[in-house]
């Protein structure tokens, strides 16, 4: 069996620690620039749609199924074509998600109340994803031997991505347009209903649509570029357990920030 058929082993140290430090640096840098009461501290976070979207999308996408799909496609085809196709799909998905979020936020006048339903729904969704991410990370075995088991949670995303790519890319493509379209369609349908899509909808309902859209797209761009430039190699150094904890904490931080931003 060749290496491409085996999910890469994870070494939960160098890049995992870096991810935690980056997450902590983001939170503490926001604290450093804020003074006064909790509203003054959390207000800037709540209003910075770009920061929230970028942070949540980037952390959510690292090690996600679409991350591995892009990495696997880049091993077979021209990287720039895979990047263009993937980003076309992710950008379209982001715009649609923000539009859906704004629709939820724009309740017809006859149904409006003094309660900001859209914002509370966004807070609930972000909080749910935060708690779920932490629970999923908690359920991942800490023992490397158990984590290396093919039935382990840590390998699910890679296995699903590999199976999907093998199923949909049964023949070698040579036409650049076909490569673009396949990259676009694989990423688009894999992303539909994903956690990052629902998170974008939640942020789009509660914060600036332009900030959320631009932050999410740039987050997708950086994560996808990392996947394409060396996702298979990089995945050896990613601890999904630690990434899950970091992502969960960020979701909860922005849920609380959005809640305080309502007032």
C-alpha cells in the first residue's frame, strides 16, 4: 500500500503549540487594546466582523475535510488551478452564507419585536459550535496509538476526503477547465452545511456583512493555500484534539462578545 492511501500520522507538538499560541495571542492582543468595563472589552470584538470571521474560519478549516480535499487534489493537478477552483467555491459559499444571515436578521416589520432574535440566534449557534468542538476534542484519544487507529475520530476527515476524491476523480483530468470545475464542485458540495458555513451565517446575522465576508474569505484563502502548498506533510504535525480546543474556545469567545454587543 502506498503512502497516499494511508492517512498521515499526527505528531501533536510543534504546529499544535503554535496554533494555541496564535489563538492566545489573538485574544490577548484584543484585551491589550481594550480598557474599562466588560462592554468596552468585548464591544470591539463583537463589532469586528472581520476578526471574528477570519479567526473562526481559519481555525475551523485547518484539518477539515475541505482542507484535505484541496491537499489531495494539489498532489495530482496544477496547484494554481486547484486553488482557483477551491477559492471560487469557498467564496461563493461565504457570500451565500452572509446573505442567508442577513435575511434572518432582516425580519419583516410586522414580525419585529424589541428582542434582537437574529443576534440571539447567532449567539446560540456560536455557543453550540464552541461546546461541540470542545466535546469532540475531548472525545479524541490522547494516546497516539489509539489516535492512529483507522476508526479513530482524528482520521475521519482525512478518510472522508480521500474517499470522495477517489470516487469523483476516477480518471486523470488534463483539461484546465475540467480541473477548475472538479475542484470547485468537490469543495462546494463538501462545504455545504459544514460548521464553517453555519458559523458564517451566524456571524452574518449579527455583525457587518462586509467584515464577515472579507474575513471569512481571507481565512479560507490562507487555510486553503496551506493545504495546497503542503497539507499532507503539514497534517503530520497537526493535533486535531488541540485544534478542536482552540476552535471551541474561539467560538465561545465570539459568542460571548456578540451577546454583549447586542446591548
